[in-house]
C-alpha cells in the first residue's frame, strides 16, 4: 500500500453530530459527507489563500477528490452555506465560462455538538 496525502480532521468535527451558528439560530445535523466536503474545501481554501488566489473548484472536482457523487457534494455545500460557514459567488471569465468562488470559514465561527 502506498502512502498518499492525508487530511487532518479536527477531533471536535470528527465527533460532532450537529453544528450550530454562534447565535444558535441555525442548527443542522452533520453527516460524514458534510465533514469530508468541509475538510477538503477548507484545506483547498487555505492553500489558495496562502498563495494569494481565490478558491474556485468545480463540483465534479470536489466530488472526485472526496470519492462522493456530485449530488452529495451539492447537498453538503448547501448545508454549510445555510450555516454561513461556506459562502459562494459565481462569475463569468473573459471566455464566458462560469466559475464558482468559495469562502470557507474556520469552524471557530460555529458550535459543534
């Protein structure tokens, strides 16, 4: 077995079954898909930010990296967006191709239960 790249997942996130906003107004269950999608996107966001770039990645690329179907990734991203942890915006480049840019906040902005 070859040793590849590994993601580190915070223990609090690994053990959490729910996530709530700091004000407690929004709460949602966390599944394994949500956790993996968040860890992947946060890792990529930090990498892009450290290189002075905006984080943009296709849903298919995220799905492939996580080993999930595209629809599972869409549901997970929407769940995190509802919580305010992930923000997304779309724009077209000079060739008319639409790109989605993501802002992935650190989990200090929420409460894990």
